[in-house]
C-alpha cells in the first residue's frame, strides 16, 4: 500500500535542463526598429484608485517594443498623506514631500537588490523636484506626504542595457512615467496642485546604416535604434506653460544651441501627449 502522505518523485529518470550561454553570441542591437512616427508616443494605460488603503494611487503601463524580448514599462504609485509631522520635527510652513522610487527585484533580467541603489535615489530626487513645482505646498503647514513608486516591470532587460550602454536612457523613460503616474496619484488623493504635471522624453537617435542621419524622436526605446546621441526628460505644466524639471544627458556639440532647443521642444510635446492621457483618466474617474 502506497503512503498517501509522501509526495513521490517521477517513476522514470529525468534530466535537468541545460541552457546555452549566449555570452559568446553576437548581440543584435536593432532587430526591427521603430514602427512609430517620430512625434508619436507609445500607447498608454493609466488607472487611478488601484490601492484602496492608500490616500491616492495610480497604475501606469506603456506598450512594449516591436522587438521581441523587450517588455513595456509598468509602474504603480501610492500616495500617503497629507499627515501631520512628528512633534520632534522642526516647524515647516510648507508640506514636506518625500518621493521613493524602487525597482521590484523581478523588474529586470538582472535581479535588483532590496536596498535602493544610486540610480533609484537619483530618480527619487528628480521626481521630488518635478512635483514641488506643481503642489500648492503652503496649504498644509507642518504636514508630510509620501509618494512611493514601484517599478513592476522595466522598459528593457537591465543586463542588455548595461552591456550596450543604454541604462541611462532607460532611466529617462522611467522618470517620465514616474512623473505622470505620481501626478495621477496626487489628484486621486485630493492634494491641490496648480496643474497636472506630466513627463516626456525626446532623444536624438541614429539608426542602422552608413547613410543614416541623426533625427529627433519622442518616447524613444533604445533597443529600437542603433545609437542614442542625447536625450532630455521634461516635466511640464501645460496650462501654466512651465517646466518644473529638466534632465539632459548626451554628447552633443555645445556650439549647436538650436539642437538643444529642439530636444526640449520635442520633450514638451511628448509631455503634452502624456498629459492628454492623464486628463482623460482623471475625467473618467470623476464621472
């Protein structure tokens, strides 16, 4: 009689799977390329009120790349507050904003640690700067609000990004998504803002081919292009026509000031497109 309390192994012999190491294989930088117009952003899904226990919450998802193996960006944001600060803290006539950005351990191919690394701290600093220009801070003296963003799935495999030098460009896409989803969560929490702030990215890229000339595209995916020469991430208030945060990185000639201006203008245009999605989502939530 068989023991029903014991889980027996398979009756036949089995072989553990052996995976080939792709370290020696050549990397394919551009599998299919960008299938969107230069001034068109990816399809975006945004929803508020996904976390009932928080004061406000939102979920943002971007469409993945046409290249196989590259997933879309998925972000979750929760807002806790405003709430009074501890008695031991000094008096503040404005609200104290705290932004926390963290990759989930499973968000990228290379597993992330449980402690924040310098790149995640930089994302939190840029996010705080972008949101301070939108929040009406003097309405909550000696109060604090915590904004926590979890990156559920990265825009590209981190291991591939590090080997190709694209990790910085991926961070810009993440920052623009963090700004948009945090703005939606703040509106869901009922925190007064002067305007809805949204993030946008524009980049100067060069595609494969000897006769290919650099061009400016919005909402870039580094794996869709041969090389990214420079990029800027803009946090923009459309109604007030103000920029609350600008992050620029790249190796461009300093003498060509018009190129910098074009990048910023295209970044603002990408922010306006993202703001339309944000306003539509908030309108559906209130209706």
